């Protein structure tokens, strides 16, 4: 048989290409590119973190009463020392005026009253505190919440001299709901009893009434706002 060189080379080439041929590979459905896996993990982690981060708690008209009802159950404190730029005095809060007591303690512990002012001083009548024209005060109110408290004026307490009471809100308020961020203290001797039944007495000054009197004699201008700012530098719960 004669040697056919061309035929032999053809056979070798067919064998070579046949051995090198591979089936096309496909990515299994269960596999993903590494970059896609990392992106998926990051998205899941971000979602979990967002779910864990809750909105900061704020008091509202809807939740304030329930909140203070439960908050009062845990309270053993009933005294607050108020330090001002003219001295300090201490008030004792009444146990059976629960919402107003709890509110005052709560705001004290939140540091709300710090750096507010006695913004209204009416000679031989009252001093009123808990507000200021500083933006920081408005910011603190915004962070704590917007709410009012119902009057609680039927517990037998009268507006004797030294009584701490809560003014009604300045908004349209036919039911005399109380403005929770402010308070006033009666200076009148022996008292201002025309306020009884209209406002809620929730405590009394037990120490430092001379400081209250000192605040009451400060010079005031329009709107009974003192010419010289009278700051509450610190309010703190004491034993």
C-alpha cells in the first residue's frame, strides 16, 4: 500500500482538534458573581440596620396621658431644686396630682428647664418660668414633643403663697389645658385664690421662698419680661 502523506496529515489534524474541543460552560443558577454577592450582603445589612433604628420617642396629644400615667408608677422622687441666676429654691410636688408631677420630674430629668428663664414677673402676684427666647429652648421642645395636659384642679389644693402651678396654653384652649413646659409660683400674701379651679396647683416651695421674692421684685418691661434676664441655670431632682 502506497504511503499517502496528505491523508495521514489530515487524520492527525482531526484527532488533535477533536481532543482540544470543550463543551461550553454555563454558570449554575445557584452561583452568582462575587461582586453581586457582596452587593447583596451590603443591601441586606443596611436594611437590617434601618429596621433596628427606631424613630426617637416624642410625646404627643395621643400618647402623653398614657405615658405619664405609667411613668408616675415608677416615681419615688417628689422634690426639685431650681437654681437661678439670683439663687435657688426647692419645690415639693404633690403625689395625688400624678400627670403634672410626672411631667415636671420628666422634664427636669431631660434637662429641659436648664437655661430657660423666668420670663414673666408680675409684682406681688406671680413669677413664671420655663420659657426663653433662645433657639435652644424651642429645639428642646421640638425634641421632647408637642402636647398639653388636662387640668387637675379638684384635689383641694389652693393657690396659697409659694404654690407652684401650671398655666394654661396660649393656643385656643376653652378647656384650660395646661402648657406642660411652663410653671408659675404664687407670691401674693396669703395667696391668689381667684386662680383656684382655673389652674392646677401641683406643688409648693419648701425652701428658698426669699429667692422667689427676690425674683418678683426685679424690674420688668413690656409683657412683664424682666429687663435683666433671670436664668434657671439648673433644675435637678433632690432627695
